[in-house]
C-alpha cells in the first residue's frame, strides 16, 4: 500500500515538473497558469484571520492575500504595508492607497480619494474627488474636485448645490448654497449664497455676502459681508468689505462705494467706445470730454399765428409788432416753461394774456422804473399790495413790446396758479 501511494505522489510530481502547471477540476489547465482551478459549484477559500493575526505574520511577502475577519475585507501585501482590496460593504475599492466608490449613507453619492465624507452622516447626490474633498458636508447636490475642496473641517455643514473645483476651493464654508468656486482657494470662507468665483483666491474672505461675482486671480479679496458686487480682472476689488452693487472692471480696479462702477486703475487715462454712452448726469465740468455732438439748437420760429404750448419750451420766436405769439391761460402750460420773443421790426407791439397773469421787471437800461412820485402814468402806486407803474398794477393782462427789443417769458406757480414772469425790454401801456 505504501509503495502504491509513493508511486502516485512521484507520478504527480513528475507530471508537474514536466507540465509546470496543475489543474484541479480540469484536465487541461491553462498553459499560462501555474494552478488552474475549475468548478461551477465551489470556490477558492483563502486563509481567514483576525487583524492581529494578519499583522503577526512574519515577513509577509509581496502579494500575500488573506481575508480579515475583523474588517470583513480582503487584504494584500505590497512593498510597504497591507492594503484593502475590497471592503465589506461592497461599495468601495482601492486604487493604490486611494479609495473609490460610495459612502455608507445617502444615495447617489460618489467618492474617489482619501477621507471623503469622513464626518458626514447624510446627504444625497454628492460627488467628491480628491483628498478630504467634502469630508464633512451633510448637504446634497454638491460637487468637489481637488484636495480639500469643500473640506469644511470636522463640523458637518448643510450647504447644498455648491460646486468647488481646485485645491481648498470652498474649503471652510458653512451652510452656503448655490456657490460656484473654480480655482485654488476660491471663495474659501463663504457662508452666503449664489456667489461665483473664477481664479485663484477669488472672494477669499467672503463670509455672509450673497450673489457676488469675481473673475481673476485674487479678485474680491477685501469683501466679507457685501452682496451683489461684480469684480472682473486680477486684483479687482472693493474698497471696503461691505459694499453693495459695486462693480470694478480691469486689473487692480478698486471701486470705493456702493452702486458705483470703476473702470481700470489709476493708470487708465482713456476710455474709448465706438458706441453711445448715455447717462442722466456727469460729474465734473466736462472739460476733458471730446468728440461731443453739436448742441441741439433749434431754429427760431416766426411768431405769426402761433399759440404757445408745451412743445415750444426753450424756443425763440421772432415777431413784428402785431405778429406776436398768442398767450393761452398759463395754467395750460407746465411750470418752468420758457421761451424768448424778439421784436425785430421798427414798430412797437403788444403781448396779451387772456387774464391778468403778466408779472415781471422791466429792463433797467432802455425803460428804467420811475423812482419818484411824479404825476399821472409816471406815478408809482400800490394797488392791493401789488406794485405798479401809473394806473397799471401787477399782475396785468397786457404789456408793451418795444421795437428791437427782446423779452424772456417763464411760467411760474404762485399760490396754486401759474403766471407769466416776464423780463427784458417791455413796458406797461396806458391802455
């Protein structure tokens, strides 16, 4: 019997030495294998042991494979240490010493890196790629790519729908939503919402500010609590940390007040455009403005058969004695309406209002006011507290218009009614 067993063992060893491969469950082992196991009902069972027993293996060779019962995972030995091959939750895998897969909570969360979701306990639809990316967020819909992107320390936060691309982008934020940071250390401290940063260190110190946009390296560094600011250009910034609706465009442009736009820094001396610049007001005397359009000077209008209306504001009328413009009730014209009338003839004329609504001052040069009592129409009198010349008192419905004279008419409100305030070369006729 012993002789037969010895012969069988020698035969197997001889065959193995000849073929250099062994098949178990197959008579034709693969030629590239040393051992070929084939079965449809059984598997290979590797050595099982505790972590302590695994660590106690003396001089484990590279490639040694065991199953650890404590962690319920396969481990293999590389050149330096034991590495996990597959975890017990069947949700992760290792590429070198980098873990990939999904965490043990939420749904649709994906990780690739070390310490991703390390302190998180909830949240869905998050993607973390890179060392410590989204290490402690309980929010949802976040995407972090880069070392420490959306790291947020060891305190879990609830911010959602944020995007961070770059080392330490959104790394220390807390509970902010809808922020987008692209660039290393972009929007690093934010707790506000709807902020966007593109470039290294953009909005670096922004905390509770909302809806800020910064493009360019270190753009918006000064801002902390300000909102609705737009900063475009490297080192473009706000002058203080709490401005609102401020805009700076250009390298190193600094806007120093809310609701203000700054173009470029102090080195910019010319702003050029081929289009139109429109504004309700300009600051300064305009002495530096060039290529301005010609002023809109309207040609004078002949006064004959003209009845004044609001469209005649600012116009000049030329008249010959009786060919004067017609004056309507001043209440039909807007306060501030004004026009100028020139009598270019050698004859005097009259200006007539339908009611007593002419007031004003005569020209001191051609028609000086009398400064003595005199008699008749030269006498200065007071009628109902209205100063007049002769028998004419303010207001009046008719004034004389000297030949070659010019008068200016302005509609002004007095005690709820409009009057024609007249100045220039006119007089009070006797009738």
